[in-house]
C-alpha cells in the first residue's frame, strides 16, 4: 500500500471518491441538502487544476482501484482532500496518504501544515500530530453554506 501521484486522467474518479466519502462520512455532521449541494456529480474545473498543480496522492486497492486521495496545497501549505472510498475505510489508506503529504512537505521545506477538518475527521488528524487551533465556519461556494470545521495545525 504505497501512495503514488495521481494522473490527470484520473480526476473524475478522484472527485467520485471525494463525493462518496463526504456523503457517507458527513451524514451526522451536515444537513442532507447541504451535503447534496456540496457533492455535485459535475467535476469543477478547480479540482482538475488541484490534481495537475500539486502533489496529489492516491492509493490503489486491489479490488476497487483508486480508493483514497489527498494532496498538499503548495500555495497555502495545507492538507487537502483526504478521502477514502467508504468500502475501503479502515485499511490505513488515509494514514499512508497523510504520511506521504507530511514527507512531501518536509522535502519542500515547509515548517508547518494547516488544514480545515470536518468535525467527524478531526480525531484522525489529531492522531497524525495535528492540534486544534479553533472551531470555525468554512464558507463553501459548492455547498452554498458555511460549513462547521475544525482548523488545525502541525509543526514539521
């Protein structure tokens, strides 16, 4: 289970993983109409650019193909889009991607990583050395709502 860099031709599959993970994992955190708006089937152009312009990692599952995602936003130094196909939860894929992002950030000279976690995912990031900075609202154009989030930081 070694993370690899995503290919641009996989972008639609990565978007699908994102949406399935949000729809599954955030049911108890956000209202159904917000989740539906936040996870449109139509791929936004900005997502393709994120895959193309940043170290965007994936893990391949022998049964499901690409099964987990995550990237280091090189502009902001933030961890983004760590999502696992619900059928593959619990296999350590997200942790492997998190470690690849941490290693990449160190290699590139970052001294700190930030992220905005959904409340249901904050404990995952705490297990990987992130500390809570504050609870906040994240304005999401896609969701057409301010999403509750937990701003976090990790020194490298």
